[in-house]
């Protein structure tokens, strides 16, 4: 399940609402400060390190939970309002909400009437 060498990729969902793109990463056992969330144009990158805190084990009999460095990248299908991006961590899920960039109407100046007046 590795991405590059020892870096692994947590399960990641991407969905759209009427107002935003939402990225949900399943990554239990973390705290808010354990994540790095970067947005570069239309690429969202989430990375961090999950530590194996159970120090009293002798050997694994079965291992399905990944530890160490992780990274997931999402290519967003549209432009987002970067100033409004929010990330929250709760119940083992990191949720990044990226508001869609609204269309902006550009006013057109009428220079012909300005020339006649001057």
C-alpha cells in the first residue's frame, strides 16, 4: 500500500457539495498538529507521520494498520476559494472543506460616452 518507498497512502474520499469540494481522510490515532495540509492551485496534498505508540509488543502476529510517514494527493476538478479552506480532525477523520470559487462578473466600462463628455 506504499506510495514511494515507506510512505503509505491513507484511505481518501473526495466528494462535492453544492458549495464546496470535500476531502475526507481516514487516519485514526493522530492529533491536529500531526498533519500538514498544502494547497497549490488545484492540488491538495495531505501528509504527516503516524507513530506506533504501543511500546510493549514483542512481535506482530498480524499487521494491517500502517505507521510512519503518509501522504495523499488530490487533484481538484475546479477552482476553489483558497482563503476559505478549512481542515478539521474528529473521530479519526481529517476533513478538508474547500469552498468553490464563485464566478465573478467583470464590469465593462463605456469609454465612448467618456470621450464625448471630455
